[in-house]
C-alpha cells in the first residue's frame, strides 16, 4: 500500500478542497470548537443521568437527598442501630450499579455497527453529514431524559434514549469524524500527533470545567435545567458544524463494498505492518477498558464507605483529575515527543495507569483518592499517541474507517467489560469496594506487556515505526 509521504496533508488545502467556509476564511479548521460544545453536552448528560438514577433508587428505599448528603447514609449521626441503614446503602449501591451498567451496555454494544458504518461512509460522503447524524442521536437522548425527569417516567424509559443514542454512533461516532478531519488536514507524523493531542486535550479541559460546574448544579437536585441547556448547545453544534466540517469533494469516490476496508487489518506489508497495527489496537482497547471502566464505577465507590463523598466533592475530584490529565496530554506528551519515541510514552502511560488503579483500589481516605489522580496523570496519553501512530500508515480513503474501527471496537469492549466490571463491583462492594480497581490494574499490566513488545518491534525503525 502506498502510504502518504511525511509532510503531505491528506487533503490539499491549497486547492479548492478546503472543505468548509471557516477554513477558507481563517486558513484553519476549528474542529476544537465543535469538541468543546459537544463535550459540554455529553458530560452534562452523563452526570445528570447517573445522579438521577442514584437519586431515584435511593428514594425507592426511603432515602431522600442522597445526592446532596451521601455522607448521611454512611454516618447517620445519633441513630444507634446503623445496621439497617448500612444494609440499605449497600442495596442502593448494587441496584444503582446494575442500572448504570445496563444503560451503558445499551449505548455501547448497539453503537458498534453504526460507528463502523458512519466512519466508512464519511470517507465518501464527507464528514459533515455523518457528524450531524451523530449529534441528532444526542438530541434524541436529551429529549428522552428531559421527558423522564419532567413527567416522572419510570427509569426503564431511559433505555429508549440510550438505544437511539447508540444507533447514531454515540459520542464516539462524532469524534470519529473529528479525528478523521484532523487527519485530512494535517501531515502524518508528529504534527498530526500533536493536533490530535490538542483536540483530545480540548475535550478534557472542557470536561473538567463542566464537571466542576455540574457539581454545584447537581447539588441542588434540579435535573431539568442542565438537560435543557444541553439540548440548546446541541442545536448550536449542528448549526456550526455546517460551516466547519467539509462536504464531499471531487476527490471522494463512491463506496464499493462495506467489507472492503477490512483489508486494513488483513493485508500485510514487508515491514510487518499488520501485526504492529493489531497489537496497537489491542493495547489501546485494554487501556481503554481500564480508564473508561474506572469512570463508570468511581462515582459509586466514592459515595460508599469509607469515603462517603457527596455529589459536589465527586464532581470537583473529576474536574481536578481531568484538568491534571489535560496538562499532561498537552504539555508532558509534547515534551516527551521531543526527546523520545512515541512508543516510550505508551510504556510510561501504562505504568502510570497501573499505579493509579492500585492506589484507588486501596483508598480509605480522601488524600489517597487525590494521590491516585497524581500518579495516573500520564495514563490518558495512550489515546492520542496511539491514534496518531495508527493513522500515519493508512491511505487517505481509509482514515475514516481506521478511526471508526478504533471507536467501534472500543465501544464493543466497553459493552462487554462494562458488564463484567459491573458484576464484579456488585459482588465485591460489601467486603472490598475497591477490588474492581485492582482487577483493572491487572488488565493494565497486560497492556504494559503489549507496549514492551511494541517497543522492541519499533525500536530504531524510524522510517516506518508501525
């Protein structure tokens, strides 16, 4: 396969192929603006839905305002017999974990094929239409959640919103279009790696600010206002994407076969690209299963004994964690790439992830929770570095499918590991709430072993590191 030369953009911006109105005006495609807006909506929706499920589950068992005063369920004050309250707290934890687990499963498992399809079709019909399709799924989820809160509908109605969200690719489907657009307009190599890093860091910084603000908002237990705000931002995102993302050009051809791009992982090269590409994908998925899985059950873990944080404390911690990760992705990774190879960053990221999971698993005090954030600040860098490594060796017509395959398989692993992690958490919450994070540390160790193999394969092979 003829790969693009280093320093050659996939889309020649100098010709009549800039793709969007704004890129022609500013000589720059501001995809980061779309990332900011959509991240706000996704973080707000996720926060509202999680705490709404916990709040409704607690009310069913006679505990009100658990979102605002989670510590009361751990330390009930003057009540002498606490066994009943502690049992109720465990029941709320288990039931909430089950609901959150299956809500996540609906959106992740059902989104695998749509992500592949949207990514593949965007290589032929442009990024704009497929991106707007994904945002429409977010709007559908927002409407279902808003109706559920306003009309006090049963929790199972939320599954309808999750399925509709999944059929349009979820947040991952929209980010496929963003990353593919970045690959379209940047040259392969470190420049592309840094632009992808900036895009991810922009989303992370936005998530940090949104998490902090949502901490105040959720503490009031008013759920409908942030959903309404999220809906308005989604409509603005659709409008702006018309001017930012590119439409189909004369260079785009018609798709011949949906299975055609599978040769990306089948056809080999003299440099043994296939095995390196597959191992990169495995390391990415294993690392992602740990980092995403931790976020799924970290909230419940921090609300349970012995930490017993309320919603505001949890959102502040999420904000600090995301902010630290953002500084790492933009600054530390940029520094590392100046002095070492990108695969070395993967080794450091895996070690950081393992240490972070171990500390969180054994956390019994607040300072230990914050310590795990410090030790895990490099772990998130695995995502932008791996995407950049994999994107530099595929043809322009395969960029969309590459990012779609990464996102689709990531959603599939999230669906499967989410159920496994959920069952493990509900089974161990009574005797060792942090046990699930020790399992994640073990999985991260496997990713570390894969990174070592990659390092040996790629060491000294600078012309074709993959």
